[in-house]
C-alpha cells in the first residue's frame, strides 16, 4: 500500500518543497523535482509488473468530508487500467522534467514552472488512482487548474493570458456537466464508490429521470453528462478550441498536456466508466459519432496550419477522436492501447518541435524554416521516428494501435464500417500533414532568416536524451499490442478490466455489464451480420444460461455450461466460446459479455481480412507521405495552385473553419455586451448613483434641513419647546 501511495505523493512533496522555498532554490528546483518524478516512475513500473501477476489493489485510506449518509473515502485502486496509465504519466512526466532543465534554462520563472509541473503530475496520478467519483473529480479539477497555471506561465504575454482563460472557461463548461453526472450517480446509487456503482448498474437499467419535461433513461443521462466532461477535457468537437491555443505555454507543458495528462483524462474516465456507458445505446452511439467527427475535423484543420506546435496540437485533437470513437464502439482496450502509444510518440513530436524552436531562436512558423537537418541531426532522426509513428507506418507504434481501432470498427456492422472509412481518410490526412511539417522543417527551401541560420544548432543533451528515449519507445511500444501471434497481448492484459464492471476487483470479478443493444442494432448490418453477438449468443452457441442454474468456472468453459446470476465466473470463463446467455441472464451482472466487442477482432476471426485492412491502411499512409514529399520535399507550385483553386476550403481550414469567430459571435460578444449593460445599469446607475450616491445625497439634504433647527442658540430651543407645548395643549382642548 505504501508503494502505491508514494507514486502520487512524491511529485506532491516536490511541489510543496519548491513552492514554499522557491526563492532559495535560485534556478535549482530540478534537483528536487527530477529525482522525485523518476522515483515515481520506478514505483509505477513495479506496480505494472505486480498487477500483471494479478495483484490488483483497492483500499481506502481515510473517510473524506462525511456529510450525513454521504461518506466518501480517499483511497487507491490499482488495476490493469490504472497501472498502464501510471507508467505513461510518470514516464512522460519524467522525460518532460529532464527536458525542462535545458529548455527553460535562464527563464525567470524556472523554479515556479518546476513546482507547477510537479503539481500537474500529482493531480493526474490522483485522478487515475482514484477509487470513487469524488476523488476522480478532485484530480479532474486539479489538472484543469494546473493547465491554467502553466499555460499562463509567461503571463506578461497577452496571448498566453487569453489562452489560459479560454482553456479554463471551456473546461468549466464540460466540468459542469461532469459534476451534474456525479450528483446524479449519488442520487441513483446512493454511493460514489466505483465498486458499488458499477455492480449496481443492472438494477437501474429501466429507471428514468425527468429532464426538461422529458423522461430520459437514467443510465443514458448519467453517461451523457459524464461524456460532456470528457468532451471538454479531451478537446472533442464543440469544446475543442482551447487545445491549440494552449500552445502559447512553454513547449514542455504542451507535451505534458497533450501526451500524458489533461487530454487523456477524458479517455481514461470513459474507459473506467465503461459499465455505465455500456448500459446506454444512445450514449455509445453519441460517443462513437463525436469521436469519429472530431478525428476528421481536427485533421482537416491541421492540413494548412503553419505554426509547428499547432499542427501537432490539431493532430492530438484528431487522434483523441480515434480513441473516443474506439470507446463508442466498445473497443475500450483498443482505445487505451492507442492512448498509450500516442502518449509516447506525441510527447516525442512536441519535444522535437520544441528542440527546433529552441535551436531557431524561437521561430515557430514552418514557412520560415528549411534545411534544418544540417544543423540538428539528432532532432531530425527522432522527429522522423515520431512522424512515422503518428502516420502509422510499420513497425512504429501508431501502426499497431491505430489499425487496431480501424479493425475493431470494421467488425462492428455498417455504422462501424462508416467509422472505419472516416478513420482511413483521417489516416491519409495525418500522414500528409505530419510529413508536410517534417519536409518543410528539414528539407525544402532554406527560408531561415540569416541571423537564425547563423545561430542554428543542435540542442544540448539534456534535451536530446529525452528525444532519443521517446524515439526508441515510439519504435518498440507498439509491439506490446502486435496481433501477429494469436491474441493481442494488450487485450490479454486489459481483459480483467473490461470484462469486469468493478475493474478487476477480485471479490467482484463476476460482475460485468454487457455491451448495449447498440452492437446488434445501430452497428449491425441490415441482415444482422457484422455485429458482435447479441446477448442471447454473446458467450457462444452451445450452453444455455438460465437464471436458476449454477456453474463453476470449469463448467462455464465447457460446451454444456450453465451460468446463474450468483455464479462467480473468471474472465476466461466469461468469454468462453461455448456459453450462451439468455435475455434474462444478460441483464444480470454475471453476463460478462463486455469482452465480445474486443474479441470480435481476435481469436477466431479472419486473419487474412485483418492483414488486408492493415496493408490498405499502410498504403494510404504511404500515399500521404509521398504526396507531402512531392509538394514540400522540394520546391513545388502545387500547394499554392491548389489553394488558389479551392480558396474557400483553404481559407476555411486555415482559419480553423472560423470556429473561434463563431464562438465569439454567439458567446463572447453577447456576454461582453450583457456585462457592459449590467455595468452601466446595475453598477453605474443602481449601485453607484442610486444606492451609494443616493445615500450620500439624502444624508446631505437631511442635514441641510436639520441645520435650520440645530442653531446652537438656547433661546431658539426654548421658543420651539414653548411652541410644542402650545400645540399639544391646544390640540388637547380642541379635539
């Protein structure tokens, strides 16, 4: 327990020490922060191997803010999903910390920056290790706060201030929905504990809640509200425009946000809450469509951007769309696999872009670069490997994880094939815009300013060592999920999580929620083919599962298996090809059918079809690289002619489809006008003139009147007293 607790606590300690004694460190904060986060990474590796042996952990440390019957706890849950995220977060954070030593050298906020990135790492680690929704929300909000503090690091720049506010406000919109979703979870389940909530999902499948006069299924409402939070954090369509603007912060924080923290929080949350999402067909379809559209939308913008960091930022938005799409079709393990590989090569691309910017005196416009290969060979080779990984070229990481998502989509019916087609189009665009940047920076015409060219140089080793490390990871990490020798190892590792609604907790591993009817309805072919098995046949075709039968794990594996709601079934038994679940049993948590969406692409499937689709995806990516080379690897007029011929489309993409302008017209300007009117009416007139000035004027007038009666002369007071007595006596006799 102590080991798991130390993983998030070590970065917190470094934040507290550096934050409190910042003025005494004098640009030496890395001496505390770097060792602490590397130690946290080492402990995360031990957690990964420990969990691989089946030693999952779920423990409460203490009761947190109890109020009446509301008794949330603060604890740690480490299963396969958490362990993989711990390694990703601490690995990328460790290398970013090391990279920061060179990149931020001489910055006046050097120590403050280290304190904040340590806090950022702690916040994300709390988020992924939480075992209840309240603790999840604590980490969720903390990473949002840290992103604001780090994006605005150079606070003297107006662009940085605007970008940080934009990120903070847009995430508050998503977080509002997320918070309401957690409130609804408490109202529905009377708990915010993962185990309790996920195990009780089947009991609430038919309940509804009133929303704006409409009766909505409660599981659908909870899932959609939680997804609103994911849309904000993971920069999905409608709440996406903060992500590219976050590039105004220093490059190390760009890498940390885009690769291992912040944006990955939404994908992790949806994967963690898969039993809730699986219970709603509407929610799953919404997630899949939003993810697919975001992948395409982000890619179309990245095609024409000229800021090297913004191209990589829109690439992140597009790849996050892939991951969300995977979750929407029930391929959670595939989505998480792409999240892990993407975290490695995207961190590499951001840090490589930062190395280029550092070497070229802060230049970020790729049109003012060229021939940089001569000056920075290490950055050249590492960025090449990162670009190949992002483009999905064999044998680099993106090839395995991206194609796994495409293969899962292909096997999910007609709508899934539509999402596959979107994914293939995005794959071509990704390869094209990635190598457009690469060729413009390292090849093409030399457009550097003379002074920049004169001082261009390779970055110091403290910068290049993280690049080389991540480049090696971009080559190797994808092989962890290779599909060539039977089952996918990543799926094998993740299977206890996504076959169990309580995320692998040993005592409750039998409780799992089946994938929704979405798989057999919206994603099915017209003739019923192409979708994973319906609940009645989710576990095979030989064994009838009845509510009143009993099965041991061994029997559940056999052709005659009969499973009851009370039977404890191992993950291996739950996905056996020899069991059948009746509709009544499918509604019960024992019906561990959540794995069949993943297993559709593994085991008894057509390997030839999978390899054919992989070859097609590879061909599409190579075509994108070839076109980028033809247009940007050497002088060419084709891009300018194409831009002139399709001026409307080109300007739309270049201006991000005018989304910022649309937000400005719909939200920003009306809000500012309302604020201005409120200021003039409420503040200036009502508060200042009526209340504040009115009180002063009334007091002054009253004083002017009273001063005629307060002369200070005794004879006047005697006369008034006499007059008063006369009036009183006269009134007494008259009335």
